[in-house]
């Protein structure tokens, strides 16, 4: 039986996801201005990223334990979280200390828990066939949304940094409003509003072997993903410092290197319809793992080859994300799809904190490109885990 989904549904969900997740790296895009204005230490970039991730983890844990998006309308949850997240993001503009900046970013991350996994839940409520393809577009929107603050920073290079924060907050809230006006709850949604809270939902999910395989494959992917994204501007800046005759725009190339993953997510989504989500995940992990191993040699490459390497890394590093989400959704109890997606996201993002902080610390004390080899542990672990997934879709 083929899905009979109105043609506007997926584009609207994708646009809303792009708008909402533009909040994610808004702080990173202006971190240099923040550190200068508030006279903060250089390592603040690690903390500002960690604050968002920690907030996201806290939010996803609460959403998972209370099965929020399974018990209530996920479209309404998305709207509330985009509005609240936009307010939290805007608080950075009036922050006068490092503490208030970090609190604002933590709250932004907390409410992002009601956008990213909930957006995937909405997509799964509208699609049974071709879920990997649909999630490919959806995560592609997340990728471009994540990169978008860097582009805003480039466009508004002559404007105050507050322009980036205000712009992303306006965009995110608009996405939530658009979604609730144009997309109702999907026909495949199973509401658990009248069901007793299942505090053992997480253990129930992890008893499924396929769920465990998809989840642990995703954890390996996440060890690499956000550390790479957080360090793209650092890597570009370091290359420029070692090659004083080279000139390029760090904000523009940061956007391009991260945003190219949006294209790969869409391509991976189409390939998953023929090859399967597991196949796409294996290819993606292999490609990004190879880039991890090559990056220490990248700083001695000519600019063209260096940028090609980073673009290839940006291409492969995220194309498996929607496929892991599709595998997680398909291997979850039908009444716990949102909870399954949310708890896997929560644990995955907890790992990003460890990875980002470890790489940040080692980079500050050594500035050796060899430390990026630590990131390669993620793709290797992901490849080991996903091999046990027994069936496609």
C-alpha cells in the first residue's frame, strides 16, 4: 500500500525543520564577537557548543521519559518549542556575562529537543514507505539550518553580531507557525494520550536487537559529527595561519562545508529507496572515517585539495544520520517511535559533549592536527555496530 501524502506536507516539514534548527549554531557563528565583547577566553567556543548540546540532552531525556511527542500532538509540541527556543536564543543579545550566555544557549538546546526529533516523528507519521527518503530531506534541512548562521554572519559582516541572533530567532518562530498552519498530525500517528506513562519505555526499546544495532551505529556517527561541525571554522583559521599568502572567507566556507551535507542527505535518501538505509550508512561512515584519517595531512595540501577534503568530509559526515533515524524508527515499538528517536538522540548528543571537550582540550594544549584522529573512533565504532542490523526497512 502506497502512502497517500499530500504533496505539500514534506516540503513544509522540511522548511520548518530548517527554520527551527537555525538556532543550533547561532552562538558559534558569533562566538568571536562574543568572546571579544565580553572579554572571554579562547576556549569559550567549546563551552558554548557544550551548553547547547547539554540543553538538548536534558530536553530529550525529559521528552523521552514523559513520552511527550507520543502523548500530545507533535505539531503543537514543535510550535511551542520553536517559540520558546527563539526567545531563549534572543536572550544572548542582552547577556552581559559568560554565565548568562551559557544559560541562554542551554535553554535553546533544551527546546531544540522539541524540534529535531519531533520533526522526524511528524515525518514518520506521514510516511510508511520511503521513510529513509523523507528523513533524508528532513535531516538535510537540519544540516543547512545548522550552517545558516555562518552564512548570515558572512552576509552581515558589516552589521553587529546581534543581527545573526535576531535573524535566526525570527526564522525559527516563523517555521513553527508555518508548520502548525499547513501540516496536521499524520495518518500513521498512534496517540498514547490515554495510556499510562511507561517509565520503562527505554529499556523496552533496547531489548530489540535491531534497535540496539541502529542506536549504537548512530552513537558512533554522533561522536564524529558535531565535533567536526564545531571545528570547521577552527580548522580553516588554522590553515590560514599556516599559509599567510592564502585568503578565504572563514564564515562563507564554514557554511559551504557544513551545508554540503544537506545535499548528501537528500542523495542518501534517494539511494536508500534502492539500496537500503543500512547500505547508505556503511558508505557514509566509511567515507567520513577516511576523511578523518586524512585531515592531519590536509594542512600541508594546496588550498584547492584542502577544501576538497573538507567538502568531502562535510558530504559524508551526515548523510548516514537520516538513515540511522529511519532504522531506529522502523525498529521501535509503534507506540514509542518518538520516544525511541528522542532517547537515541539524547544519548548521541551526550557523546558529542565528550568528543567536543576532549578534542577542544587537546587542541588548546597542542594545536596538532593529529588530535583529529580521535574523531575517527566514531565511524569505526558505527561500522562495527550497524553490521548486526538484520533487515532493511
